[in-house]
């Protein structure tokens, strides 16, 4: 995303990365430490941590935070946004990218309500949550998701979601994205949409 579609890596003096596991289907094997190569010869720190728990990062560390096609894979998005806000400086920016459901395998699913996300936060929903599994198995368009295999392969992969994080727990649109960010005390500066993604640029309210 930030190499080709929105090429901004070359503008950064430094960049660190967070991934939930040292082995993912998207990146293969990765190692924690000064091993994140984000642009040419530029490297940063690779953290292995859940997006809802960045305990290894001090509060107020970063000028900005980038998230591309990540938040839909998190069972408790408002908890994640709260944690992401914590590691930003008081004038920190966030660039959030989320998939447009109409053009991916979620197109049959309804947009998640903000009230549901708030319940997840209040109930301290964890990444082992499978609340949406029946909906996903029923409405997921496998024809648009070849790596998922057939319905039985997809079901088995979904049941192991805590280890692979492939499920889209929630489905978003512009109003929901804006409401989430405002709830997390961000001011939305700009929003845009491509065929495949929503883009939201926001700054922390002082």
C-alpha cells in the first residue's frame, strides 16, 4: 500500500513495524528487532505484538501511525485505536486504510454497527472471539478469495483464526470509520476512496 498505491515511505526518516506473529501468511517468517526494511536501505524496529497491546512501546513515542488493511482483522477495533492513540505524540497523525466491502469477498455482509464495536470494547472482547463466524461462513464470497480454498478448508482456517488472523471480523464504511476515529479522540482531516480501499487521515485532538 505505502510503496506503490500511496508511496510515502521515502518521505520518512524512520519507521517501525508491528505484526502479531513471527510467522504470518502475508509476510512469512519475520524476526523482532532492528530487522524491518521499509524502503531501500532504511530499516526500523520490528515488534511482535498484538495490535491491541503494544506494551513494548512507550506512550507518546511516534509522530504518526500507518495502518493498512489491518483493523478489519482485529476483533476489538476500538481497543486497538485506543492503544494506537497511546503510542502517538500529542500532535500525532494516523492514516487508516480499510477495505471497501463492495469490491471484495465481504460484499454480501452488512456494515458493522458502531454500537457493536462499543460492546466489544466494553466487554473486553479478545482476539479469540468468534462472534461473526456464522455470518462469515454464510456470506463470505469464496469465489473472490481463492487462497481460502473450498468451504470446508475455509471453515477450518477460520476456526484457527487466533493463529492466522485471516478473518475480517467487521465490515466498514465511511460513517463508521469517522465515528470510530472521533470516539477515539481523533479529528478527521481527510477521507478518500479507491475501488478497493477507504482512506482516512486523522490527527489527535489536543
